[in-house]
C-alpha cells in the first residue's frame, strides 16, 4: 500500500517506520526541514530503542522516504495518516491548531480518492469537523473518507507496541474506508474494534484516563498503607493477580507525567464539563497526582529539619519515566525545581534525558553528572525520581561510601527495601512504613519555614 504519514513525532515517525517494515511504501512529511534531514541520516529526533535501525533499513530498501512538502507526500498515497501534535491549551482542552491546518491543506491537495486517518489524540467530534474542513477546501470534486484510528503506543516501547498492539480501533462511517484500513492491519491477527467516529475518539481518552486513574488510585492506597503499616507493593501484587484488575499501572510513585496522561485527563475532564457534566472521579485523579510529589518532597524537608539550604542531593532520574529522553510534564523535573527552590544544590543524572533537562532547568545550583555514582558523590542524600532499571541495581556499598549521611528517598519504590535497610540506610519509599518513615513519625510534624500543600 502507498501511505503518507504527516508528522514525525513519536506516533508519526514510529508509524512510518513500522508501516514500511510491513512492506508498504511510505512518505513521511514534516514541516521541520532540519528534522527531516536528520531522520534521513538515521539520527532520530527522539530516543526510542530499535527505531533508527528500522528507519535506516527501510530507507535503504526504498520503502521509506521523507519530505517537507505535504502535496508531494500525499500525491500517490491511498491512505494519509495525520499524526500531528495536539498539546494542551490554556483552557485545559486539546489545542487542535495543527490538525485544522493539515486538514485544510489536505483538502486543497486532494486529487484522487484517499482515506484520511486521524491518529493524533483528538477530542470527541473532531473527525466530523475534519471531514467538513477537508470538504470545504476541495478544489476538485474528489471523493474521500475520514477514519479515526487512535494510537496506543507507549514511549520507550513504541516499536514493539506498534508491531504488536493489543487492539486496533477503527472509527469510520464508510464500508470502503473500513475495508482499506482492515487490510492494513489484518496481518497482525489482533482484535479490530469497529466504531463510529465519536466512540473511537472516546476510546483513546477513556483508556489513558483509566490508566491514570489506576495510578492515582494506587498512590492514594500508598498513603493509607504507609499510615497503617501495610506495604503498597505487596498490596498491588495481591490486587494485580486478580485478572479483573491486572498487574500493570499499579506502581505507586511520585505521580504520572509525560506528554499524554496529564493533557488527556484534563482534556477529557474539559469534554465532560462541555457536555454539562462534572466528571468527579477525574477531578480526584488530577488532584491526587498534583499532591503526590509534594508529599514526597515534604518527607525530605522534614527529615532535614525544615531547611534544605546548604544541602546537596544526588538525584537519579529526570525523564518522565524510564526508557525515554522525554521530560515533558516530568514529575522528576518538577521535584528538582521544588528542591532547588527550597535552597538545595542538586547533582543530577539520567541515562537519556540530560540534554533535554539542561535546556529547561539551566545550570544554576545543578551539576549534570556523567553517571549515577558521580551524582551521589559527597551528597547529603540519594533521591530517586525515575524508574530506570539501572537505578534499582545500584551498588549499595558504593552509595554508602559516597553519601555524607546514609539516607535514601526512593520516589519509585525501585530499590529492595530489605537490602537497603540491612545495609543500614535510612530509607524512605512510597506507601510503606520503612525505617525512615518510622523515624519521622517520632518527630514533631510541621516543616518550619516551608509550606507544602498536603505536605504532612
Ligand atoms: C501513555 C499510554 O500508556 C499509551 O498507551 C498512550 O498511547 C500514550 O500515553 C499516548 O497517549 O500517546 P506514555 O505517555 O508513553 O504512554 O507513558 P506511560 O508508560 O503510560 O507512563 C505515564 C506515566 O505514568 C509516567 O510518568 C510513569 O512514570 C507513570 N506510571 C506508570 C506510574 O507512576 N505508575 C505506573 O504503574 C505506571
């Protein structure tokens, strides 16, 4: 099949690569000429394991090419995928400027029948509007169909997710377009959910909002586990083995971040109020997520007697999660900002997100270190903010020899509590009563000089 993919972000670039790897001929389009030149050379604009190999292989075998010209890219295509960004606007809903622009341009350039597929995450009603916009901009009386085909890939695992999705959702009002789309995905042998436009659009938001709810749920469970003496990791394991609950997205931590969950939960909430309905549960999900990092920081502040000035911390993790260089809406970055604002000096390390972090955090009171051991050298505490696997296997003897005081704040429950306590560290985790939390519970509450919402 001949396919055009507009947008070379996570979804577009990975989509273009995988579609071509399936034997289709793909033209990827992006307005950013510098980015296109880099991709052509095999330099990926994002860190995504396995991606550059697939891109280079398919370029060299002639199935994958890139251009900055939308009209050229879509000329021979049977399917045109729209994979442009839909960031959060000031009012909380999705900013669809890029989608409208592309729809108008597609309309102006449509000369033969094509299926126009919206893969970008878009609020309910958008596909219908795109259909109208394309129609309004047609220069010829060309036939076309619009299809909603939301993407569910995770950053850091996007190649495997795209190759092996749990399901494919196709929202369509045309049997012809539906059958073309099915022929693209049929070989995967995975369930195809046929839907109307609005249900397809809603499935994407509902899925992300549900997963975010799972995280906020376990983070609230963590609060009562810690207070009552239960261990949230054990509770999550016991819950997750129930096939109706499932084990995934039950890791308590400092809250969810990234370019999707925060914006999609907010956008779905906005959709609810637009429909004159207050989605109360989602309000709670967002509030819990906002407070979770404060609770974590408050433990650090209380441990150090309410004053962080003059303290130096070794911080491991800046990306919004493991396996990515993405720091958009990263809770780790927010925690670093709060700690710095409270007077601390930070020595930081992340396996992939150093460059991006430096751009947003600057260099005031932050030292960017070459590895995890340099970051903790001569510091007052080790603070873990991202769930990179390599942080879970840190050599505790080396940590001990590096830290001035033997205290660890683990914001991702990535360390083995027993080993850490046996190595005689004071350990703080999320949702479990460790020797650190026991210690704090004996100290007076309150954080002199520092007010953190929900801090205690
Ligand atoms: C998320 C969804 O998982 C994808 O299905 C979806 O396609 C994508 O958004 C999107 O809409 O584009 P992603 O943003 O890559 O994918 O990240 P996740 O792996 O879902 O993690 C999101 C956040 O939740 C991270 O900050 C992570 O640290 C946090 N998280 C995740 C937890 O705190 N606990 C968990 O148990 C799982």
